[in-house]
C-alpha cells in the first residue's frame, strides 16, 4: 500500500488520483496505479477527492473512476449496497479498455443515477455544464444515462426499488426539464443546418437526437390512473402526461416544421422517417391535462393531422411501373402515417378537434387516404412485374387499410363525432365493398394467367379466415355499414343478385372461379354486417328487431338465405370449399343470433347443410363447419323449441352425412372427424329419437358394417400403413364414440351390444398400433356410459369384452426393462385408461345384486394390478387413478372378493402393503385395507352371506392365513407411529389409521396382544393397564358403530402418546 502521509491537501490528493487513473487507462504502471487508487479509497477524505474529480476533471478515465468510487462510498454510507455488490462493483483493477466504450458509459451512468440522490441540484448544474454542445459523444452519453435512469433491470447494475424510485424522483425534479430543453435544442440546432446535401454523419447525428427526444418523451411520467386512455378500436393508446411546464419545451410549431422539412428531404432510402414518426407518435399521445389550454391542444393535434394528410397527398409511389421494393417502402410509410393518425384521432383527447373549422378537412382527408389505399391495392394486383410478391404486398396494404378503417369506425362509435360525418360512413362502406369485389376478381383472373404460386396461396387460405380476410378489418367495415342499415341492405342485396346471376351464367371454369371469389367476399361482408366478430349477441344497432317482427333487417336476411339456397342449387355449378366455408360462417352467426326471430327458416338451413354435405367438391370440404352449424340448429330446434324438423329435410341431412362417411377414395376426407365427434355427434345422436328410426339405422349399419370388415381383415397391419385407410378407421371409431356418448342412449343399445362383440377383435387387430388401441379403449369407456340402460345380459357382455381386452393388453405388455423403457408412454396411457374406466363402470352399472358382475370387476381390477406390480416405476404417474379405482372396488363391489382365488387376494395384498410406505398413498391404502377386513368381519359374524368354499374367497383366505393379517397389522402400525407419515398431527390421529387398527384387532386380537406384549414389555411393567383400552371388548364388539370408532380414535391416540413419552424418557 503506497504511503500517503505526505499528501496534506485536497488538491494534492486529487492530482495523485488523476495520475493513477491515467496509469491504469493506458496500462502504464498498471499495478502502481491500482495500488494508489485502492489507497485513496481508504483515505479519510476519499469522498471529497472523488467528488472533486468527478465535477472538475477533464480526463475521461478520471471521470469514470471517480463516479464509480464516489457512488460506492455513498451507497456504503446509505447501507444500500450488499457485500457482493461492493466486491463486484469495487473492482478497480478493470480498466477503461476492459469495459469498452459503451460499457464505460453504462457504468458511469449507473453511478450518476445514484449520485443524483445525494446532491441533485449541484450535480444537475455540473452535468449539463460538462455535457456542453451536441456532439456524438455527449448525445450517446445522455442516451445511455436516460435509459439507465428509466430501467432497473440490468443484472449487474440494478438498484433496490426504493433507491431506483428515489433516483427517478430526484432527477425528475432536478434535471429532466434541463434534459428536455437540451435535447429539443439539439434537434433544432442539427435540423436547422440540415439540407438535401447533408452528409451521412450529419444524418446520423440528427437521427441520434431524434432518438434522444423519443427517450425523453417516453419518460415514466408520474401519471394518475384516470389520465390513462385506451382507444375503442383495440389499439391501446397510453397518453404521456408531462407537467404543464414542459409544454413550451415539447409543443412548438417550429419544431414540427423542422421535422416536416427533414421528412420530405429524407423520405426515401433513409431510416430518419422511422425515428421521426416515433417522435411524432409520442407527441400525438400528449395528454390534454399537460396543455395549458384546450385551444393549444387542438392546434397541436391539427398540425399533426395536417402533416399526415400532406404526406398522403404527395404519393411515394411513382407513376407507371413499380418494383416490389418501392411498394414495400410505400406500405411502411402509409402504416406509419396510419398509426400516427390513429394515435391522434382515436382517443377521447381528440374530441377537441371536432370543434375546429378544419374538422371537415380532417374527415374527408382520412376518407381520401382510404381511397388512395384501395387504388394502390388494385394497382398492385394488376402489375405483372409484382406477380411473385403480390400476396405479401397485398397483405401489407390490407394492414394499413385495417388501421384507417379503425379510425372511421371509432368515429362512428362516438356519438358526438358521428353527427359531424354526414354520409361519409356509407360512402366508405360502399367503396370498401366495391373495391373488395374488384380486387378479388382481379387477383383470380391474373393468377390463372401468370402465377401458380399465387393461386396456391389462395387455395391454402386459412380455414378460419383470420389470415386472409383480416377479421378485424371486416368487423370494423361491418360496423360502418350499420350506421345506415337500410342503405347497406339495399347495397348488399343488389350486389348478391348481380354476383349470383353472373355465377349462374358462367361459361367456363375460369369465370366460375372469378364469380365464386366475389361471392366469398360478399358473404363475408354480409356476415360482418349482421354480427360482431368476437360477440355472440345481436349488435346494438339492431336491437329494435327484438320488439319489431317487421324490422327491415329480417326481410333482408330472408332474401339472403333464399339466394344462398338458390346459389348452392345451381345446376352444373360446383361451389368451392372456400365459398362453402364463408356461407357456413354466416349461417353459424345467423343460427346463433337471429333464428329465434325467424324460426320458419330452420327448414331452409337444414337444406343448406344437406347441400353442403352432399357437395361433390371433396377437396378440403368444410365438413367440420357443417356439423357445427348442424349442432347449433339441433340445439335451437330440440333444446329451445325454435322451429321444427321437417322429416324429408332431416332424411336428406342424415343421408348426406352417411354418404360422406362412406367415401373412401379421397385422402384426408375423413380427417375432419377425428378431433370433434364426441363434441358434435352427441347432439346429433341425441336428437335422433325413435321417431327418426330409419336415420338411426342408417348410421348404425354404416359404422358397424365397416368396423366388421376391418375386424376381419387378414392383413390389417398393411392396411393401416396407407394413410387414407388409417384416417378412415380413426373416423369410424370417432363416429362410434359420438353415438355412445350421447345423452339418451336407449335407441343406441342394439348398436352398443353389437359393438361389444367387435371390440375385442378390433383390439386384437391393433396390437401393433398403439394410437389405435388408445382410441378403442376410449370407445370402450364411452360404451360404459350406456350401462345404466343395459340389461343384466348386456352388462355381462360388456364385462366379458372388458376382461378379454385386459387379457390382450397383458399379452402386449413389455417383458423386460429395455422394452418397458421404450414403450413406457404407451404402458402408462393404457393403464391410466383402464384403471380410470373402472370407477365409471361401477358407478354407471344398474346391477346392484349380481355376484357375477362384482366378481368379474374384481378380477379385472386384480388383473390390472398384476400388470402394474412388476413395473412400479410407472406407479407415480398412475397413483391417483389407481387408488380411485381401488377405493371404488373396495367400497362398491367388495363382494367380488368372495369369488376371488387365493392367488388374486394375495396379489391384491402384495400391492397394498408396499403402498403403505409410498408418499401420499398411505391413507388411501389404509382405507382399502379397512374395507376389506370390515367385509371379512361382517361375514364371519354372519351379518352378510359369503362363499363357503374353503379354497376360494376372502373369508377363507384370511382364516387360512393368519400370518397375513399379522403382517398387515405390523406394516400398518409402523407407518402410523412413524413421524414421516403424518398420521398424528396437532388435530389428532388420522381416523382411517385408527379404524384400520380396530378392525385388525377385531380380526386377530390375541396375536396383536402378543405383539404388543413383546414389543413394549418394559413399558407394560410400569403401565400394566396400557393395553386395556386398545384391546377392550367395548370397542371390539362395537366396531360397526360410528361413535365407537370415533371414541377408539382417542383411545389409540393416548396409547401412542404414552408409548412415545416413555421412549423419549429412555432416549434422554
């Protein structure tokens, strides 16, 4: 450590510190410089030395180290720096070169952030004095400092939350206003000399100043909750809320003029516009409360809107042919303009603009922008040079359209603004429809001639419309149409008649495609006109129809539904799956919202569904959507009494469904069924009552006929290697599950009976296909839901099928550990399904006094335990399912153990005894054992009948094997007194534990008394009556009474506590 005794003044110490920093900065005498700094950090005047260097030195190394060390000293003094932080941050051996330029700034700013708490006013003055005029270094330093001030997330440079908040407050009150003024002055200074000939360095400097301005404007201003605003259009707009005193700094007309000048100078091939719009968007979200007057606020917003409209008025795209890059650049610019307009115009803060004389210019300007956007979209799809990029460019343009439509839609949702719009909403709606129809047709016409890739994109359009039709945009346009619903109805009907007529007269496939695409968009427009995208309630604009049966909208939809039916029935015209999808989307909305007001249309809708299902267009047929609409119709008709089912129409629907199911020559045609049958077919099958027996028989015969054929295949493995065959079988299983899962299964019992004959054969066929086996087990579980309506014979047939399937499962189980590891997922899933099925089977069964049924279920249960016992590594994954089944078996079909073999009972106990030691299983195991021994005790005393065969059954087994009961008792007792199991808590002894002890003593009191006498011989010498309570005749004879078992719980607890007291005394 250097000798500092000759250092007598602060000036000498400061000079020595500067020299040491220079040594470390350029690696001259590195160790000597480090030693001097370490010594100075221990000097009594260290704080004054570092503070003086920080505010007065001109050496960057010295500024860095002084800020760092001064900050550490202050944090130590405040007690807010942990030992680890002191060690890590106080490592002065790291030099400037070790950090790198940006990290030096970060560390420096981190300590400046702390220092601002200590002397905010003094540091503020010194900081801005040292910052000087705008240079690259000064702006980068200020940028890093602002980011450091706002963020407290850096892992190595984070502060306690209270310290961070204190630093923010100190800087906000002493420094932020100077920062804002410095940054705005920097922007004005750099932009004033900026022109078309500006160098790249000047451009970079100006862009950095704009970034600084954005950082300053996005400061975490102290904002009351009531000052936050979220626009109704779905785009959150958080208003920034500076103090009113910041208005003269940020809100300057001259600043906007300079930004506008810069924008038009560097509009092309520059990153400046993006930074500039970032600043303008923040200025557009300036809260009304931050202005000194409403007038100033309105003028500010109007200037921003005027700038946007001027940008649109001077198109970026040149006349003539354009490239994809030019269109992309134009789309980016338009999106920036649209976002700024939305920020300014789509909050309540913009209401002040309505009262300006120039408001009409604003509304017409936005309408003009939308017109330009639509014109540019048509221009894009008509440009041969853009064929390969057409879809992507069009989608980017659609996003801008969506944003602008949101603005107009927001105006329509605001009553004060809507009154000022006149016919603008209807004009925009008509423009949107007209352009959309033109656009769709042009894309299709061009795609056939020039771009197969584009056609494929159109064909692969997302089924749910999210990607292609931009549901949000269509929803906003639909709301515009509701402003003048009468005009919109007339417009849409005229368009439908025109398109339907053209489609009927189409003379070629190309013309059919042309008009089908128009029909698709027209139906989409209608759907969004009559309903909201994310809501299943009638739109507010149409609530009058609830009280007016002659409401014009209902007549409009009558006409639409009639035209849809006629269009689908056109001779010689095959409607594409895409158009069918849009029609079904409209029907889904109509059935949900309007069918109660037009119940007579239900027949028409069943006809439309039948036509859809029977369509010869099988490629990507929207079968799932058709069934969803069918389900909604059935719910309305049968559950809510809306309309009625015409038998002829219903027959057509079922025939169409069956026809579809029987198709097997189109790959993937049945795939749509695989994930939805239980959800949809339940409603379908539940509505097919005895009245519709022919339809029901059609369904049954189709499924059974084809499953029978599969069960008899000699080459099943090769058959399902073909994807279409596999999907077909999966769909058939799905259909069968749907039938079995419906609520009223009485008409389906013959089907279930025949299915039970097929299931074992099918299960045997699928021995090499794990996925199909899982689906068949789920089907068996669905058949189990029909047990309440089955006869005894049918129930026993189900039991036979279950036992055969369990035997087949056992044969397929892995024989060694390697195979088990390979197929562990399958084993767990299979056992989970089978064990999980048992409670449902037992609960659903209508058999209450059938020993054969009970015995069969116990046999099935024990057989499953035999599969699990050799593979207990799987047990943790199955624990809950296995014990749910165990408790149900021991509770409900315990009589089945009277018919069980000794080997089966032994296997059951071999599973239960180790389970006493498994976490979270001990109490359920005790309950199962209690139920088994309670049954034995009741049978032994003659309270219930039991099997008298000495070689079969639970009673004979326990009587012939007394050592087994002793073993059960010892294992259970050890678990009860073990502190690990938690049998004894501050609330008392677990009831299931004391119940098991009592019933075991009832079973074999003498042997248990001998066990206690041997184990506690020394204690019994001191407490000769210790066993009197737990072995009392009072409890042994009254074990069936609940209050006796409750009293025994207290007695056994006192017994254990007495034992523990003596054992603890001995251990001490």
